[in-house]
C-alpha cells in the first residue's frame, strides 16, 4: 500500500498526473459514433418539417468536450465507454429493424433510433442513450446561439451576469429611494 502511494507521489512530483494529460479518450471510430449521435440529438426541424442538422461547430464542440473528459479518465472508464459506443453503433437492427450501423443511417432513421432507445421498456437501452446524451448536450448548449435558446442572457456560462439598473420608486426623490428600506412584517406595532 505504501509503495502505491509513494509511486503516485513520485509520478506527481515528475509532473505526470492523470488529470494533466491532454490525451484523447475516444478512438476515431468512437468519435464518429459520438458525432453521429450528437448530430441526431441536436437536429431541428425547419418550416417545412424537414430535419436540419445542427452546425458542425456545435457537434464538434460537444464531441471534443466528451473526448477531453474521457482522456482525463481512467483506462477502465475509457474502455467502458468504448463498449457503450460499440453497443450504440451496433444495436439499430435489434431496436428499430434498420440494417446498418447507427453512424451510417440517415439523419431521420438515427433520430428514430435514439427516440426508440429513450422510450424503450428495457431500462438499459434508455441508460445507453443517457450515457451519450448528457455529456454531449451539456457542452453543446454552453455557448453561442444554442445558449441563447435556453433563455440565458449571457454569451457563455462563464460570462458575468448583466443586472438591470435599479430605478427609484415612483414619487420618491432619487436619494431617498436608495435609502428606503421595506418594513419588516409585524414591525408596525413594535414601537
């Protein structure tokens, strides 16, 4: 036990720490699966009801965040996520009867596949979708026009909040309005 702790301390002293690695957590094929899933999760409909894929930057930002997170994770976590990616890629014939891998399906079929996973009576299939949906959608909606769609009034989640200016109460002079304090409930008869 002491050797394991000492070994970790020595590695940290040399600057080799698991959280400092800028490595990638997704293999190229798992990255393709994540990109295809992100494209289907973040697509929208136009005025005619046709599916419109999201911008490439949105999907790339989401997959890059997932890739970075997994790159900083343990090898067991990366292997587990690779297994989840393989399941997501290979299950369309069993879930919706579509022959082919998920990443090669057209956008409409991919969306139908992900909706079938989400509404599946088998809880593990719904959890498979959530394993990708949460880490892909959170970074996708953290900046740009996607953040504005959520109703947040800032350009990014790290930007400071813009507060509206305080206005004086109607009929009160500007100096008195700043000093006026609302009376506490029940304080009227305490004097």
